[in-house]
C-alpha cells in the first residue's frame, strides 16, 4: 500500500500556501505555550495550593479521630472548619468513585496530590457540585465529607491567558491575511494578464506590488511588446513579399496564356496557380492573429454556420452532437477559418465528415471526424508542423493541400488558450481532430 504524498495535502494556490506558512507558526506557538503553561505552571500552582488544603484536611481528620464520639467530633469539626471555608459532614454519605471531567487538566493532579499528602482518601468528586470539591476522608467515627470551593486548590483564572493568546493569535492572523492578500494581488493580476495574452487578448496591466513583482511585471510588458512587434513585422514583411511576388506571377500567367501552344502552357499555368495558392495559404498562416479581436459570441452558431457552408457546397458533413449551452469570448473569423480547414481536410481525404460540439464551464470542444485513411500515431506530431504533407498517409485522390491546414488550426487553438489533438475516430475509422478553445 502506497502512502499518500504530503504534497497532496498542501494547498495548491500561492495564497493558500503563503497563508499556511504564516498561520502555522502562530498555531504551533500557541499550542506549545499552552502545553507548557498547563503542564508546568498550571499543574505546579495546583499542586502547591492542594498541599495547603491537604494540611488543613489532615488537621480536621486528626481532630475527628481525637474526639470521644461522633457528636463531639462533628461539633469540633464545624467550629474548626468554618474559618477555613470548608464545610464538613460526619458521618458523611458513602464515598463514590473518583469523578472529574476529561478536560479538567488540574483534576487528576489535585487528586494525586491529596493522596500523596495524606493517606485514607477514598474518593475525590469534582463533578457532583459546580465549582465545588468534595473529598471523603476515613476517620475513627466513619467517613468524613469535606466540601470546599475549587479556587482553594487551583487557579481561578487560568483561562484568561489562553483566551488572551487565542484572541491575539486571531487578530495577528487577520492582519497577516490582509497583508498577504495585498501582496499577492499584483501576482494574481500578472498571472491573469499573462493567461489572457496567451489566449490572444491584451488586457490592461500596470506593474505594482513589491520590487520583485514589479520587476516581473515590467519584464512581462517588455516581452509582450516585443512579441507584438515581431508579429507585426512578420505580417508586414510577408504582406510585402506576397504583393511583390504576385506581380511577376501575374506576368507569367499572362505570358503563358498568350502562347500559341495551349497544351504546352497548361502544365505551366497549373504550376503558377499552385504557387499562388501556396502563397495565399502562407500569408493566411502568417497573419492569422490579425484576423479579428475576441468578442462574446455563440460557439454553437459558429459551428452550425461552418457545417452549413460545406453542406450547401455538396459536402457530406453533418453536426451529429451538440452538448452544453452558453457564450464564449472568441475570435469568430479565426474559429471559422480553423473549422473550414478541419472540415475541408476531412472532406478532401474522406467521404463523410461528422462534427461534434461540447461546451463546458471552462472550454469549448469541437470534434471533427472523417472516414478517410487517418494519420498513423507516429506521424501525428509531424502533421501539425507547417508545410508538412504526409502523402503516404493520406488519400490524394481529391487533391492535395499545402500542409498548413492543421498548423493554422493549431495556431488558432493556442491563441485561444486551447489545443489541437489528433486521434483515430472510433465511429468512422478515420482521423479525429479535437479543437479545444478556452472560454
């Protein structure tokens, strides 16, 4: 049997762990002080006070033993016990068994001290009367019952120290929690800004908090600005390259179309068309992040539109399952492009395509399955790379892409804080693609 790891019982959040680090010493310190106070000081005080009362009880028993009869003993004891604040009864009721409550820390110590200081103590009762101690003593004239106030044998206010410690601990814990919350709030804001940026959303963030947190926040802002500049420069560069390349391609197409031998020009025209298509796909992949901004939309509506668009075009695609309701903050155009790529690939390499939608509290899962040949498990990672064309694994009867469809869909998923995974369809036997987007 494997023992559980201690880490599994620790709080998972930084706030919980920091609170545990602050509160654990306070609790341990209070426990240690309480135990030391109860066992050393409180029990020591109880033992000293009990010894004083034991000496008085010893005198009372000696007086009772010296009296000629029970009546004389009772009269002598009453006169002697009154100044000592002790009530006596001779003969008293039969002695019961010892009785004290389990939380009475000094009860056992008091009974032990009484029996150590004087013999013949049949019973000590700390429960029969509120704040009263009843002690039975064996005398020559029968059992002697002595009743006195509890304050004579134990400290009357030991709880005040414990209550003071508890209230002080609670106050300091509250102050520590408030201080901790203020210190962790900048870290939480930084984590939220980083998570939103990972989903393609820029939220307003200003570094605050301790020096180290401010340094981390400033580094994050510099990194975000640098990434945005690189994306913008990449998009501008590829846009310029696309524009510059379209002009010579157009001249080539025009020149080839003017050739007298159409049969000879046809293959070259197809090559030019393939170059244009490759250029368009490459440009789409490069500027995917600039499509649109995240907006609150209905994922189910986006999926239905994509399925309807391919269905109207004659494709055998259908939405077979739709679970969950709600809206999500997504990039509609980007999601539409990802769905077009996935459904288009499914119809290119298979005859039937099925789409499923599942909405949870934290994600939007869109599953696209086909009845094509699928992709072997050892090649699925390669298939997600840009310009990867697994000709040996996929059906080429319906044309071949440029190897950017899955890469674009994966990039869109990552920019929504999600993922794209490939598998095998249990229902159709072909490729299964799970597009997961964070809500």
